[in-house]
C-alpha cells in the first residue's frame, strides 16, 4: 500500500478490520460519536462533521493529505458521499460523488432507471401533496403503493398504502417518493464490481415482519432460487449497476421476483447491513468488509476469500411490545439442523422500545449455520420467537 487508508465513520469492528488491512489507517469520526474502543486499538483519529463538504475538505487538505493517503472509504450509508468527496478532493481512487448521489436519492435513482432500464423499475412519482399522491396511485390501478423519504434509510418513515384515500388525508410536509408496490418475494444481491465487471457474490432471501417493511430474517443462499433464476438476477443486477455507472466496489441491491419478473426496490454503494456480510462470509468465504475497505488500495477477491464454513447461514430478529424493558430471557434451546453461532440482545432492563416501524426498534438477533438454507432459516426464526423481552408501559 503506497499510502494510508482513511476510513470515515467506522464502528469498532470495522476499525479492527481496517487496521488489519492497513496498520497505519486513519479514522475520521463525527464529533460526539463514541471513539474509546477505536482509540484503544491505537490509531490516528480525527473528528470532523463530515456531512459538511467544506469542513471535510479543509481537514483533508491541511491534516490528512500530508500523512500520505492511498484511498478514502466508508462502509456506512452516511459515510458514502463524504468518502466520494474526499477521494475527489485528494485525487485518490473511489466512486464519483454524482454516482453516490444517484444511489442515495431514490427519486434520482428512479429517474435514471426510467431513462435507461425501465423494465427493471416500478412506476413512481414525487407528489406535491397527498391529493396528487392519491391521484397517481388511482391512475396506476395499483393495489398497493409505498410512500417513503427519497433519502431515507433503515425503513424509517416508510409506509405501505393500500387505499388512495389514506394518501389524500396526508400532509406530506417534507419531500416524498411514491412508488408502485413491487409484489413478490424479496431478495438482495450482494455484489462487488471491479473495472465495470460485476461479480454476484451471493443472493440473500429477505423476510419482513407482517404489515411492515422491517426485515425479520435473512438467509444465504436464497432457498428455492434455481440456476436459471440466479442467472437472470445476475444479468438484471449487472444491467442496473451499469445504468447507474457504478464501476468499482460493493453494492447491496434489494429486489423482488414474481413470475419471472424482476423489479429493483433500492440499492446502495456499500455492503448490506443486518449481519448479511457475516452470512455471506460463512457460506462463500468472501469477506465483504475486508474487500470493501481495501479494494481501492489494491486488495483483490483472492486477498479477501477463505474456505466457506457452511452450506447455509441465517439471521432472525427478536421483537418486543413497545414500552420500557423489564426483563429479558434467552432460552436454553438447541434447534435441530442448525448450529447457533450468535444470540445478541440489543436492549436490557430500563431501555425503551418503540413501535416496530423501523429496524432500530428490533430487540436482538439469532444467527446460525447449517447445511440447508430452509432448515437453518426455520431454526433461527423459531429460536428468535422463543427469546423473551418483557416490557411495561
């Protein structure tokens, strides 16, 4: 590595991987963010509000550049654009800011798709108000629609609408994106691109909690997806990434399949969250975290791949009624057909849990591996349902 790796917005676990890639890595964190665990491993760390372009550029030019930099990366959604701005400022390898913006602003993404790959998209609108949103939904003849912030993440403020009359009563206030609901089973494609060639590393089957868009479980590989369907997924995702002009690095692309029809939900210029990278690594041997941190500094797929551990891996999430947590209990239970690798609770007595409207309100997870994806998925969902998180209003 000819210069230092700079990582924006790292968690302690990501910082540890980054230090493996480059022991002299530099970390840029938001003011007020927890840094104790990162500092403890020994590193160069600077705080700056990297959401402010000019403040970031000043730090890069005056402090970071003299250290010698090979690349600037981030594996978080909020760090994607700052990393692109940093690479543009320093002249280092990375995605252009306009490419990242194209992914993060879902209205811009839909517009781009309408111009380039309309067959992979759904009908959409950016309505001026609830009345216009209702008119659009009725004109589509759609049974359901999705209303969401154009630049939202983690399922926040996303609602599924079945009746246009519900839209008429809304005061949208902030800009909103209305999309025709894509029916069918939900998946995500975990890809890595090099010089415009897109490698499909894995396909994840996603399951949602009833009446929400919050993920309940993920499993790798996606059960029931035959070779022909996987080939179609690979082709469609590559066409989409080409249309978006993503040439290098990871992407996490969510889509639905129904009766041979493929529709993009959304995509990100980063690895998937929710433990998906852990599932992928156990099944394929590919360490997407390491590759994402090191690709622009020269790491290849070979550098980031080891022998797979299992034929399948799955994660299921724990929920609880809204309120203040009073007690938690993890069952002494060993499901058949799966090896439980991790049970993690995000809450403890005294913590507050809200309505299950986004992924932040989940209470924990169970992760397991095994030979058969359907069996492992059933096992983690069963065990997650047995975890008790008691709450009181």
